[in-house]
C-alpha cells in the first residue's frame, strides 16, 4: 500500500516551453501533497504544499507563477514548470500524505527535467 | 529554527553493522523518519519512530532515539551491497505534516 507514482519519469524540453509533471496516489486518497526539488548530491528542497481543492502554499523564494501547482482531486496533483529555462533543470519529487495518526509522507519516484 | 544534521559519508564492509547518526533541534518533533534513496529514484520510507519511544527494531534495522540529546540513529545489521544508498533522516514539523530533512548520508558498502 501507499504507492505514489509520477509521470513522466524524465523529460527533455526546449527553453521557453512549459512542462507538466503529474503526481498520483495510487491506493489511497492524499489529503496533502508536497513538491520537492533536488539538486545532485543535495537534500530535498520543499517547493510547495498542496491541499485538494485549495491553492498551494509556496515556500519562500519559490515563484508561484513559475511553478504552477494544481491539486484537482484527492489522488492527483500536477506541477507545471512554465517557460522553462536551463536553470530549472533538476530532479522533481512529489510526496503524499494519506492521513492517519502518523501522517507519513510517501514519495514518488521522481521526474528528471532537462531544459536545453 | 528547525535544523537536522547528518554526517555526509559512511563506508563499511559487507557483513558489518552500519550506524548512521542524525541530530535535530526541534524538541517538539512528534515523529522522526528514516528514508533511503537509491540513485535516480525517489525516497523509500524505511522506518519511523514516535517521539515517546526510545528504540524501534524492524528486521535488520534498529532506530535509537535520545530525546534529551536530540539524537537519532539508524543501525543496519549485516550490511549488504544492496544497502548502498543515501539515507535521509527527517523530523516532522508541527505545521501541516512538513518534513525537515538532513543533508543525507551516503552509505558505501564494500565487498
């Protein structure tokens, strides 16, 4: 149980285009989903917290117009990187909380974004 | 503010025990977690411990929590080459289930 998927697993795009990444909880309903960014050999950097049906809460320094988050249902959240540039190239990981007393975060496999 | 610290590297021989250490600053943390990340993959939950516990054992994994010193450790018994990965400890902040991660410890297991 508690499986989180991400799609696509990797994507290469041209500078100036937009890329959408999907995060799905496969066997549970996710009250809250999180989006992280990870640079090579570094820890995870939280970008935003999204709750179903409401606006995402962005961490300080994260541009909300650049990284659009939509949490349309209890099993799906999407992150759209708008007008991508090479500096947006990174590993993006989502996680989901399914409720319960521990509120444990379960992570997706990550999406590798390369912007040319 | 909240902060979690880990040593960056650990190298052990196959069959030995590995101990990965972590310190945290938020004394109000309720849950502390250990995640494993293999190259190019997401984070896999290994185990967690509730703050009112001192120890938790799950097969080859033993978690020790010293709440007074705000010190958490993960012991892997009979370490195998498949255990080579980056291990992250994390504390759960009070607000909305957010996690505060350490920098990650890269475990290298030599045959």
